[in-house]
């Protein structure tokens, strides 16, 4: 089942490893590609530069290099780290070759959309020039993580599907779940998620990643095997939010309000998911857990379980990577919610700040209370 996707995942990892090996030598000083078409990638925010990852690396660019991206309208992004993942802090730029992407991409991690602030359109092109070989190689090597899309590599269906109950703070038992996508099968996980949410009796799905057009493509795909999710979708129990990755954006905050109001109007249990159940799902679950009175430690344990499920990274197995991921992602999210640098987020009553955040983005106290009535004892 899904042998071609499993083979593709294996080859992607192999290419990543061989690419890193090929980049140990000295690189030419004058290394450049130009005339690359540009495509707006709005879901995660950024600009695809129309050269495949394999072709770009074959030209001599290596993960950990410093590059300059210059668009034909004159806008320049100088000294970008070129990484195989989003290994920069919030609001920092990079050129990324994320496994599964069609092309290399210039982006701001959890930040503003490059396409918009650079003033780009489809008629323009881009050039990428090597600035310094290996300048960021230490970060690439310390941060590099990847996972396989082969069920047999994981100890259980739940681990493979990144599926679990969220029960921190005062959250009622078995009312809120999180996972990878039950409908988008690009990582072979959707049928497993579907079976798990069926067993859990999930009644309402909050899909942070997709819109109606994407969902119709999933349903029409040959590998679509999610009958339980389809019954929820056809019954009006799937909320589609199509959120970007930028949790600081006005649109992101507007869709949080939209999603939580829609949740309150339906009976649980609830599932929150995006594509991998990692970043957007991580933010939404952190917010709900904090609102329900979860401690900082509970937020950390739930968020970082995703990295154990996908990458086998734990505080014990690889503390350096664990701490880097935690600080770069979850802690940045929590600090954004708290919005006060003087607050010690490890000891604060985060429910106070979660409520203030929801009020600041447009929810009313009565709406927040209605949501808590659904989720807590």
C-alpha cells in the first residue's frame, strides 16, 4: 500500500544525506542561478523560486550556505541561510528546501509574507547567488530533522498519525484530540487518522490547513481512504479555516476567532489538525490548553510529543535539539500570547493571558465562556 510514496520518502532522505556529503568540499565563489520564475505560496507564506531542490543542489548550492536572493523588481534578501527545514527563529528569513516541496522557497519563518512585502507578481523572476559557503552549516547540522512516511517504521498507528488526546489543565477527558490530517494523504497518514478519530467518536473536526478546493482534490484522489471523516464532512461537522503559518498575522487571528466560535456551536469530541499536526495545530492546542489552565510544563510536554512521534527527539535522547525546537517554536508562541517580556512564562497563570489574547483579537467574554463550557469540567 502506498509503495510509491514510501519509496519517494526514502529517496528524499537519501538525497538529503548524499547532498550533505557532496557539500563537504570547497565551493566556487561565483555560483549563481537566475531567471527563476516566482510563485506565491500563501499557505505557509513565501515565494517559490521555480527550480527543484535537486536541481538547485546539483548546481553546487549546499545546506548551510549563505545566499542572496534578488528579484527582478530590485528587492533583495541578503545573507539568507539555505536550510533543509525552518531552522531559524520567528520572523527570521531563509531559503528553504523542505522535503516534499516542489521548489526552493524564500520565506520568513512564522512571519510576514515575502510575496506581499517584496511587491512581487507572476511576471517577475529571481536570482540566487552564493554569498558564503558553509556559513550556517553548524545550524543546519544541529537542527536537521526528517521523518519517514512508512507505517512500519513507527511503534503504533497513533504515533504514526501523531494522534493523541489533549487533556492538560481543566480540559475534560476525551473531549479534544489532535493529529495529522485525516483527509490529506500526502504523508500516508490520513487513513490511520480516520480510523483513530472514528474509534474516539470525534464529532467535529477543525481543519486549520485546507479550503474547499483542496478538500475536493483529496476526496477525488485515488488514495483517499477516510470514510469516517467523509461522513463528518458531508454532515457539516468539518470546519475549514485555511490558515497560514504566520501566527502573528491579522488573518491568522481572525481565523482563530472563526474556528473557536464554530467549535462552540457544535458538540464534541473535537479534532484539531493541520497537515502534520505540528505548527498550526501546536499553536491552537497551546492556546486552548492555556485557556483551560494548563501549566507551562503541560504545554511543553504536549507540544514536544509531536517531535518524539515524528523524529524520536526527546529531552533525554537529544537535549540540544529538543531545547532548540522548544525555544524556537513553542516558547516563541507562548511569549506572543503573553505579550509581556517581564513575565516568567514558566510560572505565570497562562489562562489569564490566553483570555486576554482572545479578547484582543475579537472574541467576547461570553464567547470564551461558551467555549470553555464545551471543553472543561
